[in-house]
């Protein structure tokens, strides 16, 4: 049965298909249940949930070939570099959470980009000392040293079972032979044509020879990218960070006005870190530590919300949303002061995630009146301890779990393809604080902890997260969305734990967001007008905006695996067997 025939099946019908294992799919936000009625243990099956259908199928193929969750996750990562060029990447970076069931270990792999050696604190200031966003966003100076290739290789070497050529073969084939352009890709290329086509090396790949746009149903072939993937498959990360590929990447950055060198590429390192952990109503939370702010502040917000009867207050009631917004404000205020690269600054992660600190912050919240952001400043935790991204989740039949979020930063990053490589380069340097107190491209304010420095990793909101129940993985989730990654991921967790939703309901529910500054409570369009008025009566500055995030989640239960791809973006796929 094809994925498209299964698209119309309801969850109940899928569950009733019979006692034999089923390989099935659902698209664009539909839920999928992977289940063997004769052997109901969830560990007999595997699932991949990603933002792009080809990539999900690649991951499923690896699982069916006997690979584990890490093998599949690495294959998906390389696949998305071909089929989701606005976010999937070789020229960016990200974070991966890995749980290995047999060893009962959970680790965080940090493959965030790094600043070149010639980067410095004031590199994005003009002659008047003002931050120049063009330099940090659409210029050679915006490109950080990419981490994706080394990060995926590290994950595979440490926790995978297959070889790099095995897991990269599907991506190479898609780049070499081409794939059918879907409406989402065609629309993004059309919408960003002015920016992307300004780089000749990019225009030659993503637009036709006569300048026309690719349309849905066209085939996109990326020969240079296929060759780059072949080099990496044969030589590993050495083939990316040394030799001809490194030379071409560095040359492209310098030609665009940047300062990256082949030595910067050769000196890049990915790091295995301890996850940041917490608890929420009896569940254990493991998420990404700094230089991600996501895990720390998800736990900080959950700690604040744990003191309120959220279930009784009701899902997306004015009372609940008000309290969530006030908790979000305080966490994002802390983000502006305390978070940065832990290899350069001391981050008080334990203090920020301490429940007694949350209790103190809770005392500052008026349940009936919004606190103006201008009157809030970063809190005083205990002393220091000694907008384009994509997420995917994978679970295998042995109970191993991967939650991975990676990015180029803006859609298509800097927009620059290193000529002769097919590799789009990031603009992650914009995630540094160009000038303390000045918002970045997502409106986030940063301080000295996130100032630019040579070899430093910029702060990120990416929040790949694993929730455990009774010591076992229960929920795997994460999202793109820039500054809204943290709150999108948070709400999936709260929807499941506080409101008893299944993963489809938790994914589809209306989202809200507050990030301290600007002092706006952002909501999606379908919240009740009555609720909006009640929030305004409490003093919340409510603004209605477009959809937020694109969570890709898996729920693990004794009855089977339940997955949901966010319907907010087209082209996603849940794939399982």
C-alpha cells in the first residue's frame, strides 16, 4: 500500500488493520500509529517524523535495513540537505539529543557553528557604532564555521551501527538523480528569489537556465552537491574540513567579504555535552544545554508553571495563557543576561533550572495583571555554578531515541552557495549579540555573555527534547521557529502532560509566545476572540500573527508509537513500521 493510499485512513482504522506489522505513513499533520497487535511492545517498531517526506522515507529505509535510530537520524540529516535546502544543510549546524536504551544513557551532541578566528566583538558595528544587520545576516561576515558534517559523523561513530557510505547513499542518489519539487520548496524559492538570485552561484542551482522558477512537479538535480556528498561519504568529515571542499568554502566566504579561512574549518570541533535536566509533574525532561538556551528555559518555564493548577485552569484559557506569558517573559529576560557558549562564559544552568528559583519568580507574577516588560529585568538566580530551522525525531525498535534540530539560521541561511560545492552557507553569526541590548534578526536581545569572540559558538534557541516517564522515553519533540522554538516545544510538552492530549492534538493546538521584548503576547489566528479580550483586560498586549513552529514529535506508549508532523508547514511525513 502506498503512502498516499494510507493518507485518508483514520487512526482507528490503522489500528484495526490486523495482527501483522504494518509499514505505513501519514502526511501533513496526520497521526500515525505503529503497532503489532500480536506483539504490542512498542520496541518492536520504529518511526521517523520530519518536515520533509523524502527525508522521512530515507530514515524509515535505514530502520528497515536494520539500522538504529542514530543511523536513521544521520541519514535524515544528509537527506534534508538535499530536499529541504532552506533549513536542511551541510553548511550550518545544530544540536542532537540521543538516548541509548541498552546503556540507559542520554547525551547532547553540540555541533553548533563557531566564529572564525578573525571574528571580534565589534565586527558588525558601523562607523557610528551602530549594529549593521546587513553584515551579520547577508554578507560573508555572517557565515560561521559549519558544524553539521562533523556532528553527524560524531553521532554515527559513537552511537550508530552503519557506515557513512551506507547512511549517505540515499541523499547522494537524490542529489545526483534529482527529486520532484513540491509546492513548499517551489514557493520558498519563488518568494526569496530576489535575495537568493543575487548570488550567481546560488542562482545557477535553484533557478532554471532561462531564469524561470522551479515549479511543483519539476525535477531538481544538484550535481555539485552530489559530488560533495560523495567526498564526505568516502573521506568522512576530513573531506569537508580539509582539502578542496574546505578551500572552496573559505574562498566563497572571503569573496563575499568574510574572514573565514581553511584553518578555521580545520580547527572546528563538535562536542558531546551533558543534557540539561529537570522534572515536571512526575516526568523527567532532558534537553539541550548551552550554547542552546532552549533546554534551560523550557525547564525554567515548566518549573514556574508547575506551581499553578494548569489542568483545572484549562487549555488555552485566558488564565492559563496569562500565566504562561508571564513565565515566558521572565525566562527570556534571563536569557538576555546569562546564556552563552559555556566554553567562554560561566552559565548558571543549575541555578536557572532550580525549583526554588522558579518559586521566587512565581511570587513576582500577578495572576490578574500583566507585568510590563520594561519593568522586568533578568532575575537573580543563585550564585554561578563551578526563524529557519528544521527538527526531526526518530525512535527504533530497540528503544533508542534521537531528537535533532539543525539550521542555516534564516531561510537558506546567507543565501550564498560556495561555488563548485552545491553547499548553502549559514548566517548564524547573527545569533551573536552584535551590540549588547540590540535585538537580532528574531528580535532577541542579548548581552555580554553572547558577544562575538573568535572560536565561540553563538547562542541558539534550538531545543531538541526527550521526555521520560518512569525512566523510559515517552515523548520526543522539537521545532524550528527562531525565538519561538522554545515556546513551541514547551507547549507540546504541556499539552500532553497537563491536558492529556494525544500527540496530534498537542501538535495542532493554537500556540502563543512571549519573549520579553517586544512586549507582545503573540498568538496564532484561531484563538477565541473572547479569550483575546480577557487577556487584554489583564493588560496583555495581544497581537495576532501567523503560525508558529513546526514540531515533529513521537509519543511512545505500551500500545505503539504515535507520531505527528506539524500541519503548519507543507511537505512533512510521519513514517513508521
